[in-house]
C-alpha cells in the first residue's frame, strides 16, 4: 500500500509517498480501504507549519476521507466488513464538550486518510449512507460538521431565520445548503461577482458583492428591513468581523469559525459591540456525535456536497496546489482507486 507522509512541514517538498505492508487491525480497530480524501484549509496550514496544534513528524495528512471497512478486530461491535465509513475529525471527542485530553486530530497528531489503507479505532468512525458517492462522503468530517455545529449549536435556528455566510469556501457552501434545507433565508457575501450566479443557484436569497464597498453590512441590513440577521457564520476573521457584528441582529449570534496561528488580532469597536446584545460563539468542528447528526441530516435533506475538482492519488500534490491557489468553488478531493 502507498501512503503520503508529511516528513518536514513547511511546504510541498515535505510531502512524500512511501510503500508499506497493509496493516492489520487491532482488537478494537477497523481496516479501511480509503476511496477518497478531501482537503480543508487546516491541511494547508499544517503543510506550511502555521497550524496552532503541532503535527506529528511523518504523519499521514488529511482529516477527511471515506472508505470501506475490509477487516475488523475481534472486539469490534460497531461495524463489520463492507460498511461505508468516514473518520471523525477529533477522533477521541465522542460527545459533549471538547476538553484537554481529547486534542488529537486525524491528519495532524494521528495518521489521517491520504493513504490507500487506514486503521481507525471503531470509536473514531461514523457510517455514511449509500446516497453519497465516495467523493461526496469524503468532504463531510471537517467543513460540513463545522457548518452544522455553527447552525445548530448555541440557540439553534428556526425556519424563517436569516443566516449570513461569508464567501464560497467549504464551510460557507455547506452552511448555505444546510440552512436552506432547514427553512432559513441565506445571505452570502463574495469578493468575486462571477460566483454570484452559482451561489444563487445553490439557494442564496441575496448575494452581496463586498468588493463594491467596505460597509457591506448596510446592504445586509437593508435586506432584513433594518433588523439584521439571526446568525452569522464568520469564516474569514479579523478583516470582516466588524462588518459581521454590524450585520447581526440585536439578539443574534456571530459564530467565529475562521482564524489561524498567523492571523492578526481580532478587534471590535466598542461602539459596534455596545449597540447589540448579540453573542459571539467559537466553533472548532465538532464531536463524533455531531458528525453522526450531520451525516443523517445530509441524507435526509438530500444535500449534495459541492465538488470543485477531483485529483487521482498520484497527483495529490497538485490537489494541494490547486486548493492553495484560492480560486476553488467547492471541495477539492483526492480519489484513491
């Protein structure tokens, strides 16, 4: 079997391919034939050695991947050979709150899914339905769960609520699709007017061109008759946070998803914060329980993940390069034959 390894973080030169014997699962483990793996922004931060949580030397990258269980250990009870599974982003966080001792992440501190075969503990995996292709299923564990916990955590959303998402990254697109499926109105911002039609086709009720002026929150307020939105999925960070706070309603929520180790300080003007009773909530993906709920919702709602491009396993480095270029619309996936 072949696996990619991040030997030396700092760039694509540190990403190498190695041959290994196919491993055997331990008593509580699954041997998974990986069929597809997807990239997220955190994977490029890890590659460039800019991620807050240091990676293990030689780790197999990518938290997101889907595959078929081909063998199980003698004490496995949750799965059997032939099951379709994805790995959970935080493998040791099964439910409840994240706390110290659960900080391992697939593709960072423990081996991820950019490999032909992966070994996962049975507690680290979630079943995925036949309604999704391998490529689609591989996109769910990070971006889709982040969107799901942004929408359903905190106070939750009711049908008819208005949600604001920023840009067309993976989290934003999933938030748009899921919020529409939940009966919400959705406003989306973009710096690329050429993407407006595609965002509208996915269900956006309003697309705001932020390149047209720095005070884009005024356009959002106009759309909501001055009330502001119920929830902002804030995926960008410091440069947009002030406008997000101006766009949110009096008792709304701003869910902070963006940010990394190299990001500048997050600042809000006192006058901006004083005019609202809104809550700022931090989301960092979610637990295995959240992933399970998200998978069920995607299946029930008929949500189809937006795929930008699919690369073969031998061209995984090209997939990284394409993703890093920042011109994608949807998920970048590596298909593993």
